């Protein structure tokens, strides 16, 4: 069995990531390729909890950029280990709504 491929679609809010992911998914599935779609932060129970923390309005507490970055990488580690890598090992293709390039930007 061949390994799957991991494709990410990066961009800010409102640029059409979801639309493009849907088109890519439709095209791949029409060719008989099993596709899994992920999002960041999120994608596992723990990563979704971290997403809630990141998106929470902390009002009077300033969240440092370092803290936010570490939370994003914690969520990403959970997603890669528990979803992305296992599906790639099964030969599935994984479409990611954001990944590492978003953190670098």
C-alpha cells in the first residue's frame, strides 16, 4: 500500500480556503482516492479544546505571542500524531485547512 499525500491550503480568513478544499476533495474522491479533511487549530478532542482557549476573549489578560504559538503547536502535535499520520500510513490523502505555514507567517 502506498502512503497518502498531505496537502495544505493556507490563507487568511475569507480567501476561499474552504471552497478550494471542497473542490480538491471532490476531484480526488471522484478518482477513488480516500480523503480526510482537517483544520487548525483543531481536529482532535484536545486540539479543539486548545482551539477554544486560543479563540477565547481573555479580556484583561494579554495573551503573549509566544503563548499563542506554543498552544498552536500543541494542537498541531495532537492532530499530526492522532489523525494526519495514521491516515497517511493507510494511503489516504489528507487535506489541511492551514498547517505550519500559517504559524510561520
